[in-house]
C-alpha cells in the first residue's frame, strides 16, 4: 500500500499554469471563499473518495447473493475450523 508523505509544516506548494489558477480562483469566488479553502476542501473531498473506493470491497450481484446465502446457510465446520475453535482460550 502506498504511503503518504507527511511533512512537518503546514504549507504545501503547487505548480500550476496561470489559466488553471485563474479557473480555481473564479470557482472559489463563486463559492464565496478564498482560494486556499476552496482547493483544500476540493482536494480533501477527492482524497476521501479515493481512499473509500480503495478500501471498499465490491461484489457482483452474483457474489453478493452467494455471500448472503453462505451467511444464512453456512457449511458444516471442517477439521481445521474445529481445531481452531478448540485451540481458542475459554471465556470465563
């Protein structure tokens, strides 16, 4: 899993073309906010979406139905599962 770079300061520098900065500034003005707040909010929202999508398990309809069926009708415990259960500490 990729690791995020964390710096000790609270600044972040970006290099963008003047027309890109103008577009961001216009959008920020339309939202009645400053450029830093607009860019930060937008980037954080996208970061949360990327992380959520990466951490979510996606199943097809067929696989979803299979999981539900296995939860409702689990197969009998095999030898490995019975051994694992037997090896667990007993609750007081």
